[in-house]
C-alpha cells in the first residue's frame, strides 16, 4: 500500500497505511464486563474513586492485557501499560474507570476500552508508530466523591497541591485516607509521578455528553478546545417573615429575588452565546429555613459559567454580577458572592487535531470540530505542555451521567479506527 497525501488547509500530511482491524465484539464484551463492576439496581454504575469497585475495574483491565505488556502503577494508583517500556517518547492514550453515583456504562470506561483496542489494532496491523503507545488509566477523574476533579492525572503531572489530599467525602473520609485504603501512599505530593519528558503526546476518546453530534447525525467529534468554568456561590439575604401577616409591598423576599436573578442569568447567557462561545448554568438552589408559611429570608445558589475564550467568559461573568447586584438593590436585598473555582480554558494541539481530521476523512467518518463543554484528563496534559488530542463519540439524546447513557456501536468502531490511525501517524 502506498501513502496517501491529503491537504488540510496549508498543511500537507503524509498518512501511513490505514489500520483497519477493529474488534467491535471485543469492545462490547469488555464494556459489559466492566458494567458488572459496581452495577446498581437501576441499571447504572456506582464506581466511586478509591473504592473497592474502582480497584476491581483496574484489576479487570490488568487481567485483560496480554503478557506482552509491561504494567506499572504510580503512587496515585494510575495504571500504565506498554509493549515497549524502553521507548524514549511514547503517546499516552486512555481515560478513567471511576463513575458518578448511578452513572452510565460508557463515561470514561469507553475511553479505556477503545484505547486498548486501538493499541492492539496498531500492533496487529504490523504498523510502526513513530511514538510507541502507552495505555494510561487514571484514578478519580470524577468529582462525585471528593469534589475534586481529575485527581489521578493531575497527580501524575504534578498539578496537585498538598492540601488537595485533605478533601473529604460525604462521610468525612479524607482523600489521602481513601487512597491508603486501596494500597496507595502518595509521595512528594505536588511532584509528578511520571516522567513527562518521555511523553510525546496524549490521546483520549470520550462520549460527548451533549447533543451536538447526535442531532447532526455525525460519527465523531474532534475536540479543538476544552471550556473552563468560573464557579461561584451567591447568597441572597432578605427578611424571614410570616407568609400571611406580611403585605406584599413590605416583603424583602430572598427567594423571589433569587428567582429573578436566575432568570436574568439565563437571559444574559443566551444573549452572550450569540456573540461568542459561552454557557452559564444555575443547577441548584438552597433556601435557608424555608417553609410553606414563611417568606424566605435567605437563599443561596451556584453559578457555573464556561467558555473556551477566557476573556469573553470573564466579561460575561462581570455582566452577570452587575445584573445580580442591580436586582438586589431594586429589591432591597443583600448579596454575597463566594468564588469557588476559576480554571483556564485549554486549546488542544492543532497538529493533533489535523492528524485526527485526516484520519477521519480517510476512514469515511462523518465528523465536525467542536469544543468540549466538560473537563477531562486530556486537558491536564495539554496544560503541562504535552501535545493532546481528543475524540468524541455521540451521546444518544445527549444523555450522560445516567444509566440511559448510550452510543451506537458503529460510531464506537469508527472512532476507535481513527484513534489507531492517529497513533500511527502522529509525530511530534
């Protein structure tokens, strides 16, 4: 077979022969096997970080790997497996195995299973990638247990602070104690556990967790950037009063004021989304000492604002804060805004995106380029200066973190083939 020369804008890429052999049945079997680990009565999965269920899933993957792999674990409990342990520069490929409460069977798990299949396909096709692949599986990607996201990959890359290990779950179990319960003892807590100089790139497949690909009837999405959130909690204070004895014109109703603020936030974000990349969400509201016969005197709610453009996000954040304060003044309410998180948007490696795009073109997959709305392990590698690529598969009806999470097997097969060919063709 000869090489295919395909133009991508002003870039000419020489693609090596395409990897074709993808075992769809093996992918489905492994997904079903992992589904059994932590399966709930509702058909979902609860496989929380640093629990026996997460460790059992890691053990299952180790048992699935052939003896040709050299397998190591770091002090965070992350697993790395390669057929060429002496390689000086490897492409890491993988995802996570933990889940949210009663989550779906694909989130994270699909990225692990397809990574194994992509690596197998490369070697079975007798291809010679410039950078030998390394399977990378990370602990504690989800924030469901400790409120800390992507702990395993951040720990591997030296992006954690010592105080992060003191985060507790709902039973007041600290992260460090949960890690010890699974046999891991982090050392040099804010230092990398892996040699980043030996990583040529990172690649991750994930379900989209949104509706874009499914509604457009596309096979895959190629991620160009990862949105980052600004998160804050707004506390609105008025007066607790009797619901029957307090006339409407004399009320200082915190809950009604918060409702107006939340509606205004939606309006500001909807307008902003027509001019740039932006979403804003209020996903919860908590009245303090609320009752059916009381005017609510205090309420709090979180705001999550995301964009791939940091300056634009911050501009809209200021606009939202001004709107909240204006409503509070008009209603004679008091507000306090507590800032919880401010993350940096990530632009993924343009060369990796191009290689993925050409692999998609050559394989005949229907695709588009899009930003990721959620955070992933991949973003930490790009933030560490490691070229990173990411592939999405459609989430049917946009459903995720839910037992109904699903993706068509045909899309999974096409995406895995794209991964394989990216492994073969990416050169740093």
